[in-house]
């Protein structure tokens, strides 16, 4: 049905563009094309209404199709004159514009968001058609230009309406939203009924009823919390079971495994047991046969074959010493020890004590002489420290 509506709009729009292209021609030369186009448009609209099925379209589609078909037959019969051409097609455009307006209101019932997109072209078509019916306003304009514009407006309005004419199938999230809205509405309705019932009771009965409702709400909230705790505990146990590498069996599961082992051992046929037994030996030979030690069964091990059990890996059996003291990390000497061993300690300075006579001579010496001697010693020391050729090279 949407395809038929789109085809109708395309045909009307293309015919209007063709009229604008040949606006200098006589109306009688293009009347046949206009009549055929309007007839096909009316047939497609009627067909869209008939094939709508469960998604029944509004009856305005049928009315528009029948109206377009009638105007097409009138044009095909050459009943439209050149002077009445603008009024004829103006009446048709006004009627279809008003019908499109009612169709937009029908779309608003199930599509409250997009129905307003149909209004602009429908209102414009109605106004433009009403102006075309006033001969004094459009007498100075080319008649075929007005007819072509009217056809284009009607075709475009049909194309826009075809986009929103059918209720779209609700997506899963749309269904969820609708269910939530319905649940909220049902809850609001239940509260309203409960409030009306409380108003009809006396004060004491109302207090008792409110107390019962509060107790019921508290019990329901406690049940929800308890179920949430149980669910959380189950999830935690399942997560721990996945993370635990060992298999933990309950007592019931161990009992089932033991019963299955006993059933398998009991199911062994007695014939196999007789075949496995050696041939019977006479009693005399048995008495004379020396006693031989019994061989150990497959389920009993000798003490010599018993191997020492390796201790299980646990936190208590782990090595507590630091990682750098293990065989994988040998002990390395401290860097301070290496530095103290390799750095040479300076030798003590030579010290020569002075005699009493030398001290007296120094005291008796002239201060100026002592100052000059001291200056010479300092100059020599500075020279030795800051000279590029110090110390002197040794052969």
C-alpha cells in the first residue's frame, strides 16, 4: 500500500513538472496526459486502501482516490475549458489539501512525533488551491504554470504522507518501554483504587488498614533483600568454584561415586572369575607343596616400594628467606666494602718537631723578615698547586 501511494505521488509530481516544461502549449494538447495521470493516481490510491489489510488505512485515502479519479475522467472527456482550468484544478487541490490535513490527524494517533511533518504541505496546498479558485487574482498568470504547481504540491504531499501513513512495527526496546509505561499506569490505577477504598472507611478502620499495608510493604521489602542476598551468595560461591583449582565434592556426591564403584565390581560375571582361577590341584599335591610367600595384591604395596610423599605446596612450606639469599640469587658484596677496599687511604703528613733553639731564633727574627719568609712559602705553595707543570716529571 505504501508503494502504491508513492507511485501515485511520483506520477502526479512528474506530470506537474511536465506541465511547467510546456507552459506555452495549449491546454487541449496536454489535457489527455493530465487526465491519464490523474486517473492512474486515483486508481493507485484506491488500490492502496483495498490492499491495506490488517493495517487498515483511514477512509480518507479512499475518498481522495475516488475524487482524483472523478476529476481525471472529467478532464479526459474535455469538459474543462481554458478559462475554467485554474478554478477546476484549484478546487481539486483544495479538496486534496484538506483531506491530507485530516490524514495527518489520523497519523497523530499512533505516531505523535512525526505527524506534524505532513501539515505544512497540506496547509499550503489548501491555501494555494483556494487562491486558484479566485479568477481575479490569477487571471494575469499563465494557467498551465498554476496547474503544474498544483500537481507538484499534491504529489509532494502524497510522498510525505506515504512515509508515515502506516504504523511501524515496534522494536524490542519499544516494546519494553511500552510495558514499563503500562506497568506504571497499572500501579497508579491500583493506588487510586486503594485511596478510594480508604476514603470510604472510618478513621479507626483506615488506621488499621494503613498499618496492614505498611507491614505488607515492609515484609515484601525484606523478602526482596533476602532473595538478593541469596542470589549474591550463589554468585559468589559459583565464582569461587571457578577460581578454585581443586575439585570439591560433597558427601552426597562421594556416596554416589562409591555406590557406582560397588555396582561396577558386582557386575563382573562369575565366568570371568572362574577363568581367571588356576586349575584345581589335588589335595595330596597341595599338602606336599612347599609354602610360598603370597604375592602382594595390586592394591597393597610393600614397605620397600613405598616412596616418601612429597610435601604439598602451601604457604607454610614456602621459603621465608629473602629472594636475594636463595641459590638463584647468590650473595653479592656491598658496594661500600668494595670502595673501602679499593680506595687508598692518604698517608699521614711528615711532622718534624722543632728544637728549643730553633724556636728562640724564630722569635728573635725580624717581623718583616718573618713576613717575607711566610709570603715566599705561600707563593711557592700556590705555584705548586696551580702550575700546569707540577709535579715535575721524573726520569
